[in-house]
């Protein structure tokens, strides 16, 4: 199990490379520009769902970007304490920028 932290916008090369590596038993945390992929009905959200990974978004980043009200219900918003706990639950972490 790997925790992937994704800080690249949908449509970027890093976003594509990340999704190619995510497995169904992995966790995926959207942060920075990647929070836009959590928007309900976004094409990028369908790609995230297709990975089968557990989807999370860093709540502070989503709020700062102004996307919280439009986020999909199947992406769990988490705070920094939950981010630390999520990191502890996974054997490895890979950051994508």
C-alpha cells in the first residue's frame, strides 16, 4: 500500500504519471492544484475513480482554492492530523508534483 500525494493539476504530465502508478489498494491525497480534480462531474474525477484507490483531498487546500462546495461526495476531505494518520497507515509515500 502506497500513499500518493498529488500536487499537480489535472491534465499535467505529473497527474497522468501518478494515475498510471496508483493501484486499487493505495491511497491518493489531492493537494495544491490537484484539488480541482475533486470537483463533482470533472473529467479528471472519473479518471481518479477508475484507479480504485481511496480518494482524499487536503481540506485547507480545497478551501483556499474555493472548491469545497463543488467537491464530489466520494472524495474525503481531511485535515493535517488526518494526513499524518494516513501517512502512518501506508508503508510508503510517493509525492507527485
